[in-house]
C-alpha cells in the first residue's frame, strides 16, 4: 500500500513519490518485460487518493496490475493484510530465496 486517502502520488521515471517525497524502495524489482507499456507504468500523476480508497503498487512493478492501471482500490475491496512472505524467487535465476520465506512484511 503506497497511498491513503488524501495522499498525492506521483511516479516519474520509475521513482514513486508520496506527498512530494521520493520513496526509497530497495525491494522493488525492475524487470521490464515487453508485455506492458512503460508510459503509465513508469510515469504517472500526480494523483490524489480519493476518500475511502487506497493506492497500491506491486513490488515487481513491471509485472503488477495495480493502481497505476486499475485506479485506487475501494476500502471495501481490501479483505486482508500481508503479514509474512510466503514465497520468493530470485528474478535472475528463478530459484527460491529460502532466506526470505516466512519473514515478516516490512
């Protein structure tokens, strides 16, 4: 979850800013598959998150259909909360990253 109601979200050259502060996101992967357009994916906004909605982004940004494409998510559609990492693979080798399994989400 990147933005809550009233937050101003902007994506410029793959860098996400919330309320004009760039986020430091070492967990984000930029794999750049050719199946999705880079326009909205890499540059968006600014967008103000409406009341009773949330702006969400996937950590694998080039393969995530998230609020950049679907818009803010209504709070009624949010059913749970991520608590731990169930499965993680190395993007280069596609092998499991055993050290990340069952770790808490930060």
